[in-house]
C-alpha cells in the first residue's frame, strides 16, 4: 500500500512539473540582419596598390530558407537590393528569424545586370613614379549565389535561441576577386584619358582580358557566413 501511495505521489509531482512548464512558442523571432562588406578596400596588383573607393553590386531578392525540427520550414525573402554598397559595413538588411533547431539553412541571391553593369568598382592605382591611374570597372554579368549556412561551430545544424542576435555576413573577398590579374595582364592594360585623368577602364568593350579575369572570380569571391 505504501508503495502504491509513493508511486501516485511521484506521478503527481511529474504531472505538476509538466503542466506547470510554459509551452514554447515557436513563432518567436529574434532580431537579425544581412550585412554586406568587402574583405579589404586595398589590394596589391603587379606590385602596386589599388585602393577602392566604391564597390557596388546589384542583387536580386535575397532568400533565406530552412527546415526546423520543432515547427514549419521558413522562407524569408528580402527585396530591394539593387546597387548594394559593399564598401561600408553599415549597409545592412534587417529581418526577423524564427527560433528553433534548423537541420539546414540556405542563403541565395543573384547578381543581376538587367541590361546594365551589375558590378561596379572604382578607385586609384599607384604608379612607381608617384602618379596614379583612375580605375573604373563595370561588369555586366548575371550569376547565382547559393550556399548552405553553418553555425558558428561549423555544424550544418543551426540553433537559433531567444535573447540572441544573428548576422548573415556577405563578404566580397577582393583578394580572390582580383587573384587572376597576373602582372603581365595588368601591365598590358590600355590607359585612356577620361576628362583629363589617366584611366584604366574595364568593361565589355575595354580591356576585355582583365574583364574576363575578374568575371571568372566573382562567384568564388562571395563568402557568406552566419555569425
């Protein structure tokens, strides 16, 4: 009889704990953002420095999708990304990210030209004699950017908890972007006079070898991380 009484009492305690616990609301979201930046604004090409003062890339809708263990999948779309500034880390897109355990989370967007240059980079290139060339790069390209996100520990399973903040950092690695520009290719660039300034113009009609060398590295130069 004592054993039965003890068992009932134990069950009562467990039931009280279970029903007393607050049920988790999986519709809760945390403050999050997509941040655009360049790895650096200064790189070495053919032994001299190229200092960038503008990096702008036209992107289509950004989509963040994921499968959660506890609730429905997510599919978040962020629009209006045309002429996105990659040179200033203050360029961000806020969004609300539902909490939960994600078995996978993906990021996707597209570089879109829409009949005009989609990648625009400008700056100055230092010469050995102390002078500089202006550099104007305009790439009219279209390319999908798709990647699976990982958690901060490198795991494909991503835990999003309350009272936290997440950032999807989209970094344009400029070292990778210009890694195909061997000295001979760059030194052979045609230089034109543009409103009194000596200019290396890189577009579909000018310095096409350089255009193609940069174009081939655009997709690889995008590094997307969840932080």
